[in-house]
C-alpha cells in the first residue's frame, strides 16, 4: 500500500471479474523433484499460470522459494489467467 505503483497490479487481481485470479494449484506429477524456479518456467510455458509460492505438504507457506525442491503433496500458490 505504501508503493503507489503496485496499486494497478492489485486492482487487476483482487476483483472477482479480474483477468487473473489467485489459486491453489495442484502440483503436476512431472514437476515433483524440480526446483521452484524450474516450475515457474514450465507452467508459464504450458499454462497461463504464474506460481508465486508453495504451500508445502507440511502446510507451510513459502513465497518465491527459488531453490525449493518440489515434493509430492505440495501445492503451488499462483496467478491463473482466466483468459
């Protein structure tokens, strides 16, 4: 809220009619064992999805864990495009 440049970004993702929506994303089997950074690249290519963090199998929320190795049972938290 202190940075006025972020306001348009927030307005675009918060309303229900926004083009992008925050979601829990089930981790695809083929991404288990990969680093979070690799997962970002894969999902941006394959889907209109931008992972921002991980909800681990231990129920911890980690934002942008670049070197985190994805495990079975982890969920991604990310922006999913509705278009």
